[in-house]
């Protein structure tokens, strides 16, 4: 009887242990699933506003708002045309914001991981008046993945330390959300002065204060004022307009009063003619350059030699004599 009682008792103990192991394994699996999930789940189609708040004394707040299919960029009481590719990058990062691990569980390491008000960039995402996400974006880091063989390049993995507002934990997420979301207005402003397939350009007119000339494609041959142009040199110039960009904005700079403009006009197929203008300005910027694609935006002509690259002389198209 005693032996039978001991066996029964042993079986009961084993049963209790097994049940305990089962529940522990179940809870662990649930924690793993929670750990692998996204910090926030955002339906990008419902986003009506993205607010970027720099760290304390780090600059002005930036708001990107959507009305229908159109986005608008605002900062410090002024509106700008946004660069929609930058906005799409933010949306992509939000969709792919998945947890890699937990870096801290309390506020003692917030400063170390740069997720405080004074060290982090804060990102708030809205659906109307409802806050869909409120995140502090902190320290950025990367690691090199192991090289499998001598022919394979090492691919770096990018990580950002993120703290959701109201959560003491600091999470490490894979991706470049910290690099994508910059507290810099220039990042989100439209920068394209021209974006045309070079094959569609058939004519470029140059009207300067002291001269005028035209480069045109006539029967598949480039001509300058009716004279054959150097095809290679002309192609190099035309290719500049595949994507002519600048982030050297000079909103407050004025051109010289009464100064005659330099004008370059692109014409062709499948696009509305684009007019680029340059007006003499101060010694730093040299010229105020504008584009009909961005009529309310002014660019520096001197920085990165924008004026020099666009407002060229006839020699740009003539073959050099040997």
C-alpha cells in the first residue's frame, strides 16, 4: 500500500511539474510573439498628419499634412512644396518598424540611448485628431553581418533605439528610421528644378542679357542656331535635366533690382515646357535661380555651381578644334 501511495504521489508531482512547464512554455511563446511584433501598427492610408519635433533647442517643428492625395509641408508658419519621395520613405519605415530586442526597461538608460526630450527626435503620427504613433527616435547604430565567403560583400544591419511615449522601455528596431526622419526642413522640401527624360527634350533656348541662341534636335541631329553641334557635348548637357536638383534654398535672398534675367527654356515631348531663370544676387550666392516647376522656391546659383552648370555659353555645344 505504501509503495502504491508513493507511486501515486510521485505521479502527481510529475504531473504538476509538467503542467507548470507547459504554462511557462506557453507564456514564453506569447512573450516571444509580443516581442517580435511592431512597436506600433499604423495604417498608412489613414495618416493625415506627420509631426517631427526636434530635440530641445534643435530647431523648428515640422508638420506634413495630407488632404486627399496631396501633401503639404509647414514649419515656423510657412508652407512649402514637399518632396513626396521623402514622405514615402517615412511611411515605409513606419510599416517596417519591427522590434529586434529590448535595450532598457526603465528611465535610467534613456540618456545613454538618446531617447529623452533633449536628445531624441520625436515623431507623432495622426489620424485626424487621434494619435496613431508617438515615438522618441534615439541612438543610431549598425553592425556588419558575417561574411559567408570571399565573394560575398558584408551587408551592414542598421538599428535605431526607439521609445514609445508613455513606455519606460527602450526598443532596438532594425532599419534606418532615425536617418530617414531628420529634424531638418531641407530634407522634406521639393528639390527638383527639372526632371525630364533626355530623349523627350527637342529644344533648349538660351536668352541672356547680352545674347541669345538655340540648341535644337533637327531630324535626329543637334544644331546650334542652324549649325551642327557636337553630339557628345550636347548629350552631356541634355542629360543634366534627367534630374536637376538642389537643396541650397535661399528664401530670404533677393535678386538685384532691375537686373535682367538669364533664361533657359526646355521644350519637347511628354512634358510641359520648363523655364529656368537666374537673376544676379549677392557675392555668396551669385545668382537667385528659380524653376517653373517650383515657382515659389529660390536656389543659390553659386553653391554647387548651379548657375555655371545650367546657364552655359555656346561653346558648350561646339566641337573643339584639334
